[in-house]
């Protein structure tokens, strides 16, 4: 699970960075708008290029006039698909630095994009991490209570619904039949990143920690069987 925490932690960190950038853009945009002056401009040139990842980007240059002076080929801070060469647009500029020019909603759009991406990355990073930590604490509590049963391994599968760095974890399915009630209980282990075969096979016994008589709260203790017996450097 520690590998999972690292990956999710990176997602969360990236999300926090996006949110910080979003906050900075919002504050700077608000300060800019307090003194900005609106002028009419014309889009003169739109340059398209691709970065090293093959993603397409655009540079937009505009002409406009402010206080009798003409400004030519000034680069804008943003681009959107509605822009085209020759189109007239409303611009905002800094009266103390007229070459500092923006579109009406350029900062707002950038802030929304950054904020949305940041929120998604934070949620993707934090929610699984919090749930994982809670599960680890529950499993630790179950082990400390020391109540366990021995279940029989039914099968060992690969969890294709989850992957990390291109690898899929293993999952152990097992069952336990209460000799007094005759009830058959089935359990599933957490994701395991080390192949448990041949330490555990179909028919092997595996310890399952349970919470009193509430078998819905359990932990299949596969790790203790592998510890010291399998060293996986892959």
C-alpha cells in the first residue's frame, strides 16, 4: 500500500500546486482589473506550435491604440477557439504599462481551468490516501486484538481493474465454514504487489483477523506469509 500512497501523494501535491497557481492568478487578476482600462484591439497574428509532447499551443498578437499611441504585435496572455486573425476584441491594459494587455476574461478562464484541475488532482490524491490510511488503522487494530480464524484459499487472481506503473496487483480469495452454524464465509484480501504463489496456493490455509463475531470487519493476513519468504525486486 505504501507504493499507492506515494503515487496518490504525488497527485495530491500536483493538485495543491495547481490550486496555489489558481489563487495567484485570481489575486493578480483582481488587482489588475482595479486599474485596468478597456480598449478596442484587433487580432493580427495567431501562431500555432506543438510542444515536446505533441500538444498544440497558440501565440496571439494584437494591435490597439491607447492615448493616441499605436501598439503593434503585442502578445496576449491567453487564447481561445473563437479567436481568428482580423477579429476585433475588447482588451484590458495597465495604464501605467500599456503593453501589459489581457483579454476581458483571460485570467478568469485560466483561474477556472487551474482550479478545476487542482481540485480533481487533490481529490484523486487525497481521498484514496485517507481511505487507505483508515483501512490500515483498522487492520492494525484487528491484528492487535488478536482474534483470527483460518480460512482456505479458493483462488489467487490478478486485479485487472487496478494498476500501478503498468502492473496489476494480486488478490487472494478464501473461505471459512463455521463448524457450529455451518455458515460459509468468504473473504478477499487487499491488493498484494508480490505474487503469493507458491507460498499460498489453492487449498492453503491463511489467517484472517476478524472483529469479534462481526466477520464483515476482517483482514486477510497474506503479508505475514510472504514476509521473509519472498523478496521481490521487480
